[in-house]
């Protein structure tokens, strides 16, 4: 089964919340319509005001909540919107109940509905807040009831508390499962590095930071040499071990601000925060030496390409592409070496002329001893 990427997970979460808006509008409209029919068919006080209230509720649901919700669902205001929506629902129900006689009105039974709706998707903290708000709303309705009934008010309040406990517990369990799913989508199962989608998200974020603060950063792309040969000769368990070794060395060499991801197959990437080409080359060379030291031999080697952010006109995809081009040159130069991307001296997209111009530089990187790279 294909592993769900972090980008796919994020897209699915957005779709969920958009669908949740439609479900909320539908259920809210059904409730408002029920109150409207009740107001028109049942004798009692303030019927005209109740009809107006239910009509305003329908308009707010179909026009206000739907339009605003769909616009805010992917923004930082999403949580505030949904919490406010549930709170407004409590208020609308409470006003309708008070107009119809208070806690004895059948409309007051609807006070439990926002809790059920919140428990389906809201966080445990938000559900707990809404439970408290619901209890407070119920008490206010009880106080405003013409012939106060403490027992009925207490009964409704306890019902809200019970609903709050159940929905908060369910929300806490769902939050825990969601964190586990997001972690599974963000991490490569074999190596523990970020998945390609999660790494791409971090790379895009780093690009935005670099544009905003006129900073720079670099990417190291490392590819195991002859992994297929290693698998064929010794079995896939040996290839998996080699992948884990390379991933471990990458994480060991990474700083707290750096990010390590597996791009796919035997290719990994290291995002170096605020590192220019010189610093990235030094880090890549240390990485190559460290891989030799960990294995104690040359049975696991890697070819390494380095690329540095070129400025506001650059892009994350172009940065990775240039690192891959440098990696290709490293492979063509005999593997087990470090190559930094530089603009070609002629129109040679395959990098072969660049390789001929810089073959001496590549050889020196391959031969660099451990003590020379810090």
C-alpha cells in the first residue's frame, strides 16, 4: 500500500474541514427550519420574534457561515471560526428557548447539539471550552425562565456536562491518533528521515524565509553508490542496512536547524539552514568522510551533490534540480565524491563539459583526508 505523503495528508485534512462546513450548514439549517415550523404551528408567546430568529439563523447558516467558513478553513483563523460558530449556535438556541418559555421549552433540548457537532472534529481543549460555555448558557436560560425550575435547569446542565466529558474524551483520542497519522505521513518508515513530501514542505518554508530575510541556504543530495549491486550480491537486508547507515550519518552531521529527508529510493537530502556554498561543501565533505568512518571500509559509499540558494528569483524545485545535476556529475566522475553545482561554462545541460573543466577539483574532494575537513 502506498504511504500517504505529508502533502496528501494536508490536502485531505483541508477537504475534511471543507466538508465539515457543509455538514454544519446542513444540520444548522435543519435545526433552524425545525424551530421555524414549531413557531408557526404551535401556539405560545413571542411567535413572531421566534419566526424572525429562525429566519435569521437560516440566513446566517447558508450565507454567513458557509461563505466565511469556506474562505477561512485553510487559514490561521480556522479554529477561531469554528469555535465562534459553535458559540453562536448556543446563543441562538438559548434566545429561542427563552422566547418560548425557558428551560421547559423543547427548543432548550437543542443545547446539546453543538456539543455533539464539536465532538466530531474539534480539539479536546476546544470541546472542553464549549462544554463550559454550554453549561453557562443553560444556567442563563434557567435564570431567565419566567417560572424558574432549578431541577430542570440542573438536569439540562448535567446533560451538557455529560456530553462534554464524552466528546472531550473522544476528541483527545482522535487528536492522539491524528498526531500518529501525521507523524507516519511525515517520516520514512525505514530510515526515520522526513518523507519526500514533508521535506518539500520544509524546503518551501526555508525558501520563503530566505526571500523574506535576504538569507541563503544550501541543499546536499546524497545517493548511495551501487545499491542495486549490493542488494543483488548480499540481499535486500544489506541494502536496507546501508540506507540506514547513510541516514544515520546525515542526521549525525545535521545541526538542530537542519533537516534530513529521504527523497526516494537511495537518494537523501540535507537542508542546511543559512549555509552558503563554502559551508555546504565543507559539510558534504565531512559527511563523506563520516560515512567511511562509520562503515570502517568502502563497502558503503555515496555520491554527493551540493546546491546553494541563488536569491529571490530562485525556487525550491530548481535548487533540488541543480543538486541532482551536481550529483549526476559526481556519479560520472567515478562516484564516492562531492560536487558543488556551478553555472556551466557553455550550453551543456548534461554537465559533461563542466566535469572536464573541474575534474581536478572533484578528484581533490575525493582524496581529502578526514583531518583536512574539520
